[in-house]
């Protein structure tokens, strides 16, 4: 795993490189098995850090030029994005279903000197949500191989954006360049930015699309292979 060291400018990397491939295949409540989501994700984080610890490159690109305010990070994992935001002056509410992820995030935030800027909240977003509205709401790789009502969660995410605020949804778009032919991302149909936008069913006239694109993100494979991974980004701004 990559250490949670100074990574302010060290983005543009991987989401997949250190952690296999099992988080991107189902993803909208049609999980392949009936395992309890909280138990699944707690077991995952009991194994320690799962992701790189670095901020996600597409989130960095989307919000890097914004003046800091309040941010909500949905499915924050160990907090790479939340810590990056906090270091740039944002006050962050970081939410995950797994206590283990939140504990790792809180530890890394303390090490980074931004503990006071982040509130870690445990929610199963299928059932409960943090209070309030936010200047940025992000959902980065909010995918799960077990049940997750992603469409419903993203509609709720849009409702949690304050007037003038931003919604950023980043997700996988296909298999990474190093993936073997039987990699499940070759056959999974990931929603495009257009699909996500349509599913949000936003009130006409109240949002503008800032960025909607499939992007090849630099990433490394599990054996350190250099390559790219196709990801989707949808960045919207709420007008009122
Ligand atoms: C693929 S990881 C992405 C983590 C992080 N956003 C990142 O980009 O590295 C998906 C995250 O969503 C969380 N998650 C899955 N289902 C959830 C739910 N129903 N409510 C809240 N968090 C959930 C998982 O615990 C996990 O941390």
C-alpha cells in the first residue's frame, strides 16, 4: 500500500493499483450476492488500507480551482480525498458504511495535521445521511460488489448540494489497460456520464454541466504495471 505521506500534488494515479479488481462490478443494487454490505466492507477494511491513500485525480481536476467551503465525501474509504480537501482549507464531512475505513481515515488525517477539518460519520447511505447541504458533494468510485442503491444515493447527493455548489461523480468506465481478458470490467456495463445525468432526473434549468467525459486516467496495475484506466466523470454545478 502507498503510505499516507505528503501527497498534495501526487495525484493522477491509481485507484486500482494496490487493490485488485473487485469493487467495480455491480453497482446499483444488483449485487451478485446477498452479503450484508456493512459486514462485507468491514471485513474488507479489517485487512487494512485498501486504496492508494492519494486523492482521486478526477476529483482534483474538478474542484482543485474552487475556493474552499464545505464538502461531503460519500463512500470516503480511508479518506484520501477528504484529507486532500482538508489540506486545501475545506471543512469536510466524510461518510462511509465501514467503521474500519473511518478509523483509518481519522488516523491518516491526524498524521496529516487536518483532524479538526474533517468529521467522520458512519452511514449506510441506503438508510441514513448526514445533515445539511454542502458546497461540494463527491461520490468517487462509489461502486460495490454487494447491494448499493447507487442511483438513489446519487439523487440524494444532488439534493445535498447547496445553491451554487458542485456535484462530482467519478466512476469506472471499463477495464484497465493491464487487465487480463477475463477481467470482469471488460464485460460489466458501467453507466456513462450521460446515463448518470439522466438517472439523476434533475429539475430542468437548475443545473449546468461543467464536465461530462470518459477519461483515460494514469494508473498502475497490481504488479506495478504502468497503464491507464478508463473512468467516467460527471461534474455539475447547481445554479440555485
Ligand atoms: C470502491 S470504494 C471507494 C473509496 C474512495 N471513495 C476512493 O475513491 O478511494 C467504495 C466505498 O464505498 C463504501 N460504501 C459502499 N456501500 C456503502 C453504503 N451503502 N453507504 C456508505 N458507504 C458505502 C465502501 O465502504 C467503500 O469505502
